[in-house]
C-alpha cells in the first residue's frame, strides 16, 4: 500500500516506539481527568505541545473553540466527561491566527460558519471602539483570540452542568492560548475553581 497517510503513520509509530517502546501501552491505560476544548480550524497540532500527552485528555473541537448551551455535541461531551469519566478540569485552548475570529473582524458575508461565530461577533461589536484603537489587524485578531477564550470560560462558569461542581470545588477551569508562531502555550489567567458571583455583568 502506498497511501501517504498510512506510510507517515507507520514512520511515526516506528520513531515513537524506538524512543519509548512502552509509549502506546502506557497511554492506552491513561485515566484522564481533563476535557480539552479547542478550535477546528487549526491545522497545527495544538494538542502536541508537550503539555497534554502524558496524562491525556478528552477532546472537543468546534470553530472558534466556543462554549454554547445550544451545541448539543459539546453539552453531551461535558456531561459524559463530568459524570462518566469524572474529570476534574476543563481547558479552553484558543490559538492565535484563528481563521474563524479573523472572519469576525473582516465581517465576511453571511454563511453558516459566520452564523456559528455570531456570539463572538456580538462581543466584538460591543467593543468595536476598543478594537479600533489597536493599529494592526493582526494585533486585533490576537486580542480577539484572547478575549474569546475568556468569554468561553465565562460561558462554562454559567453552564448548568458545571455551576454546581464549581460550587463544591469538584471542577476547575483553565484558559490557555497557543501560538503557532513559537509553539508555546500561554496561561491567560482566566482560570477559575469557584463559581462566578454575577452572571449578568459583562466586563
Ligand atoms: Zn481557530
């Protein structure tokens, strides 16, 4: 068989097991305690950062790494992660140069993906003057990528599945952003381990 996907996978397995013969046996037995929520449009290997490989994570992706109570797939995944796998941490991991968020700033014509990113567009429009003070479009996108992660952490705090577990300290939330430029993860300081006091106020 000459399928390049199969060939590259075989080379990868040979390389990894040469360095660590037990790697797949060890990882197959991992009982992860983490759910990772990331973006679909990132062609780079966000999960292969050196941060998540050893203790693993459940994974959910959508455009713009959004947390919406209307995303049935995500809500089912969160419920499964909390009550079956019994995770104790949820990571929202955004990334710079996000094409989904770039489309928000560039106000692209209506499409299904633009409809999906509507909640981010609302936040952007609320802060449009603040963003207009940022000189370059690249810097605007970078700022929106960070703001978006904070917004999704807030959405998690307000989620009915998560609020009771935050109140008891059973679950904690972490907001990270990954840079395809240098491969580094950065902590946005948005993490929480207790419930948000007000669900109305937007900062
Ligand atoms: Zn993205």
